[in-house]
C-alpha cells in the first residue's frame, strides 16, 4: 500500500470511492475546490496495482485566522481494504500537513451518530473527542457528532513529511487546466 498526496488525475477515482463507501456524495467541483485551495491536505491510498482504495479530503477553515484549524471533509476506504490501518495513515498524513503547512492547532470533522465503526475509529484510534451534537446535520435528517482532535502534541514530536511540503504550483496549474476544459 502507498499513501501519497492526491493529484488532479485522482479526483475522479476519489469521487468513485466516495460513491461506493458513503451516503454523502459531492459534486466534482467540490473536489476541485479542495484540490485548488489546499492541494497539500488531501491524500489517497493506492493498492499494489496503483488503484485508489481510499482517500481523505481535507481543508483549512477559512474564518479563523487567530486559531487556525483544519477540517476533514470526507474519509473513505473501500470495504476490501478496511482494517489495514489505511484510514489512520490517511488521517495522520492530512493532520501532519495541516500543522506543517498551516500551523493548525486542531482538526475537526462530522460523523453520523449511527456510524459506529467511524465513531470507534475517531475516538479510540485517532483520539478525537465529541464537541457537540448537530441536529439534522445530514440531508436525510440524521444528527451528527461534531468532533475535534488537538494537533499541538503531534506538532511537538518533530515528525516531518516531505510529501506534505512539496511544491504545489504544478498541481495547481493542472487543476486549473482541468477546470477550464
């Protein structure tokens, strides 16, 4: 398995993975928005054949200059590749990039109250805590848990990732070209 920063050519496969795994689906322009605005924050997991089997779509919240924090928009791993630690690796890589590139203090996400597997992953493996319940958050009316994870302890470990700090200008040019087609 390989975890790497998402590229413009990955966006269709990320969306396909989303359609297979989650009830929440996004239009392609939403993937482009994330890729163009925060190209260093979204990652994919590839199998031995180079097929995308999981992804994390992440961003920085734009309204909090004095307290920068990231947000996980979507995390998905195909059923055939679950319980291999890919979700944790994807989330850790995105969090690391948030700290290194944007000095994020914490990361947030939303999860369905009924999604026990995700709740277990977020609370027991990734150290997220529930900050509040957001009633009727999802389109079908289901409530969501708003969750947070402090990123400051991770930052102090001195762990670095060269892929999180790569030059993203060529990536932005490719994405802009795809949008104008």
